[in-house]
């Protein structure tokens, strides 16, 4: 994203996926030593609560966005038995969603709660996995791991590009799978959030007839979207949990219904002048009861069930002690009551979830402001990346002053370039400004020694333009990528320097137009030779 004051786009961390192999083994996280940071009146830096207001507890009316139904697969009859069950959320988002939500308490709900979504046959037996990949859960009741295979390039299945060609330079700004894996959420330069369902042909492995994806919902914000995130407990089997949050310039934080595209509630943060101010970053707490919003040197915490202006204010710096800058991204530890904040001041801090007390401040190693961070599934490691910064750094939180290893990628603009981890924490994936996607195997890092530069296991050309978003499906070997960036005219010839200005403009803009690639793409990252056997296993 090229808006320097814009874009705090972050992603929340969901529930822990169980124990997994980490780059380095070591003791459990220590008890954090609390930094004594005091305010001007001598009170320890903790949660500062503004005056409590009982007004405006209901959602504020916002113009209803248009729900899109063209291109949706028909789903009027019972689910087909020969497919991997579509109760994971296929074709339930939209105006007719209330008629299509499965009744709770049935077999579909049990499969969904297992986190498997009915994708049992290819996971439990007959699946080929790369050497060293843990393909099953470590303990009973945990979700099965992805059968990811990065020994070869992923295969592109389908995508959406016509949707973003109606407006000039309608580039995407990221994509995020829903926590239950039923649909994909995208953000783009036209300030519209779009929800896509997975095509049913993906479940049946009928890839020859995959159509171009069309959004089932469009949710239009009033201005530039700074950040957006899914409710972490979202399940398509429970309509009450299907919502997401977004923040845009000069607007309150909106809570959107992911079935109908309507605003459920609004959270209105105010500054010290009692003026409405926009959050630069958003993230739900892992249990979904709180919504964390990032501001300049401040974090405000809203309770999800309490819309309005009542919030908890947590300063990140007092008397030049603490973390300065705009809080641009969040992440929650899956094993401790700790959250991390990244800021445009090029540093990251660790805070207590209870009262926002600063626990540790990581050294300033990045060359640009932080735009994204992720905890590893075991909570021992923190990955951070910044804008105009060629490195993703891996921090060992048991020794928070040291970097375990770094990952090189090309980020030459202020645009946010997302990266993502698979649920096991082994593979880290990221796009770059040139449209490449790189995959690193974190288990190849040496267990001991000094900081090393980890080489990617696989790199492939995903888009011709900047690959700014990447998201790994929660339980299937599927990847979603988004592409595009703001284009600037080439210096070329000056305006009016030639008699044929139209020809000059065409000559200057043609390479730029040829370089544009504004699209959402869906990739298969599993074994390419096993989909037929998996499809037969599902049918039987």
C-alpha cells in the first residue's frame, strides 16, 4: 500500500494448532519482567479508561451494500454425497444465506467442529507428503495438518480478475481465508471488501471445469480501508458468528455481517479533542470478546458485545519510554496471555492482555515501519516484516534480544506485503514486489549458532505484478494470493512536448498497462498426482 499514513493491515492469530516442530527447541517462555513505565502523575502505565458513556449501544445506520449473486453455484437441494461436504461454508454467504445454513446438531456440525470439514480420506490414508512433513495432529482432537507439497510449483486452479478490471488501477490489498476455511475475504483500491466462496468443483477435484470466481458479497466502505479482519470464532454453521471488522479513513470501525453484507455494529474511537479518529490496525482477541485497535502511541480495546464509544485506552509510550509511532499491526500469542504490536517506528513490543502492560520491547532491526507480524503456532517465535524492507525477521521470544534467522524478499515500496505460516508452523510463505512467491522451510534453520540467512525452498512466479497478499487455507492444501499495486506513469516525455500528445501518452502507458495484474488467485499446493485418488476416496 502506498498510503504512508494509511494502511495498518494486520491479521489476527487464531486458536493454537497444537505442538509443532520449531526452528529451535528450548525451554518454555519465561515469566516476563514487567517494565516499570509510569505516567506523568506517577501512576504505573496500565489501562487508562476514558469516561464511560452509556449512549449509542446499538449499531449506527450505514448504507446497505449490494449483495452479489451472479456466478454463485446453485445450492438448492441437499448436499451431494460424492463431494467433500460443503457444510464448510460453500454457497451460504449472500442474501439467501438464512435458507441455506445447515441445521446445527447434525453430522455436518460434528465434522465442522473437528476442524476437518469432511476432508478425512486424503488426510488419514493414501496421501503422499514431503519428507519430514507432519501430516497428522500430535494429539487427539486436534485439526489434521495440511498435506502441503512444496517439492514442485503449486498449480493455479481459478481466480477473479474481471471483477477488478471495471475500474482503472483497482489493485488488491490482500486476501484472508475465513477461520473455518469456507470463503475468502479481499480488500482492493475501490474500498470494497469482497467475499468469495470456494467453487464446489474444488472439493470434487473437477478442475477442468473450474469457472472464474465471482464475489457473493460486496461491502463498500466510505474511504480508504486501513485494515480488516475476521472474527476468530467464525463458523458458517452459526450465522451469529459470521462477521468481520474493518476500519477506514474518517470512519468508525464497522462490524459487517458476512451473510448479508450489512453493518451489524459500529465502534467509534475519539481522540483527546473528542473528534472521531480512524483505527490504523485491527485484531480480535483469540476468544473474540475484544477488538484491539491501533492508533498513534495508543491501543484502544473495545468489547465486541458493546458497540459505541466506550473503550479501554492503553498508551504504548509515556515520557519517551515505550513503543512510539502508529501501531500498524497486531498478533496474539497462542500459548500465553500476550500480544505483540508492530509500529511504523520500526519496532515491535510485547504486552500483557490483562492490562496492556509493556513486557518487552524488541530491538530496532528493521529498515522500514512494520506492516505485518505473526506468532508461530507454539508461541515461541515471532515473525516481523516491514515496508521498503527486504527482510522478514524471526525472533526467539525466549531470548527476545536475538534474531534466529532472516528471510530475504523484495519489498521496494510502501505497500504492505503479507506473509503467512501454515498451521504446523513449518512453512512460511510471502510474495514480493516482483510477483514472486517464496516458500521457506523453517525447520532447516540450524538449532544453534548465530543469525543466518535462510534460503527459500521454492520460488515461483504467481503474478506479473506485485503479489501483496498470501493466505494458507486452515486445513486444505490451498493457497490464495492477491496482486496489484499503485502504478505511476513513466517519466518519459513531458506533457505537450509533442504534437501528438495522445500517441505519447499511449506510448508511455502501454508498458504500465501490460504490467498490471490485479487479480485474486487460488492455488493447489498439495501433491499434484494424488487428486484423482483423493477424489475416488471421497466418492467411496
